[in-house]
């Protein structure tokens, strides 16, 4: 039996609507039935895309100012139902299989970054239904496709076109990894924020305050490249960077030439770069095994230093030539 699964019904509910109209149009053109919620459903309908509101499908209205929209057995049963195993119970309860879930989450990070953001503002931007659908679809990736990143839309359509409107298990698994990464990062941000807050209820009546350090700190790193080897030649290693690294750092540096880098190359480069960044004047440092063995800085312009360097090079070449002739 093929591990490819056809896409016949998709549930779309996104906060970041970048590219979603074009993606939904492409799905509809390929015969996919679309379920959607709230603002996403209105946007798609305004663009002439046939869409069924989730509340119409479940027979249960959105409620509590949108806090409860997709938390319903007809939604999660359709996502979590195992094809060939749960078909009978799904049919008994009128649950249609949902083959694709397209979800991204409330903009929590953008909300708490705003000046004057209160704890109440942050709480209202904690997504509940979204992560639940994402995790449900990712868990059932053997049968269901989960899409959380807009940059995957074109890839999904291209594979559907090449594979009789189906997606392979390999693709579904890869998208499931991205989904779990997405929810892990999201929950990490929320935990970091809550860990720094002293709320304005309980004994604190003065207003929301921020403590200096959270109880735990969550950070997600992205693999940039595999290393030639680790600290020693018999060890494997990879270089991971922050999702949004500093602009002037080894994480954003581009290798111009030479063989693949090792762990020690990265460690030495980082130590050297961070050292010279401490100086306002042009500086040069020599590093070996993360130890600074020589340092020189000059109070002259970089242009002037370049001229002096070229003069020194010419003098050395001339001296070398004279020595050879002798």
C-alpha cells in the first residue's frame, strides 16, 4: 500500500495570512474542500473561494470572544482519526476526515514586544486551539499533513501536482518536525515571558512588574552547517545558531574560501571576533584553541592601515627578491 495520502479536505486557520489566499485558491482548484474559521474564512470568502465555516460543520458556534472555535470532536476526530482503523467510529459520529491542517499561531512575540504591553494583553494572545490542531495533525502525520510555514505552500502544491494530488509520508513527516519545532518555540516564548512577570494580583497591587531573570530560559537553535569534525578529529559536530543572531557575529559570517570548518575553527573565530569588537580602533588578534595569544590595535584609520600594510608587503617582497639574487 502506498504511503502517499490524497488531500481532499483541508482546515485553514492562520494569524499570519501571508500567501494564504493564493494557497487556498491552489487547493480549491485541485478539488480540495476547505474548512476555516473567523477572519481566515471571511478573507477566503471575500476572494471568491468556496469555504465552509468550522462552526457550520460542527454545529457549534464560536464562543467566548473566539476563545473556543476548533476545540470540538468533529474537528480533532477528523484530524486524529487513523485511516483504516477509526473509520467506523468516525462514520458513526458524522466525523469527516481532515487530510491537511494549515495553521500558524497568535502573534505572541510581537504582542509582548510592544511598548506598554500588559499581562492581560499577553494572555489574550496565547493561542490554544491553534497549537492543539498543530500537535494533533503532527501526531497523526501518517495520514495527515500539517503546514505551519508559509514558505512551504509552494512546495506542497508542487508535490500534489507531481503526485496525483497526494503527499508522501516523507514530506508529511518533515512537515510534522517543523510543526513540533513551531509549537516548542511558541511555548518557550510564553514560558520565558511568564517567568519574568510579577502579576498585579495577589499581594502585588502596584501593577505588573518584570523580575530580573526567569526561573527557566528557553531558546531554540537552528543548525547552520555540519562541521568537518568536533573538538577532536574522531568526533562529529554541527554548528547551531539562534533564530535571529546578532548581525556582526560568527553566526552570520560567510566563509570565503578554504575547506569545511571544524569545531575549533568556529570557536577560534568567535573568540577572535568578539575580542576585536571590544575596540573602537582597528585591532588584530591571534587566537589558538580559544586562547588569545597576541593582540594589537592602532589609533589610525583603516584606510591608512591598509596602505601601511601594502607598503610593508612590498618591502618584504623587495627584501626577499634581494636576498634571492644575493
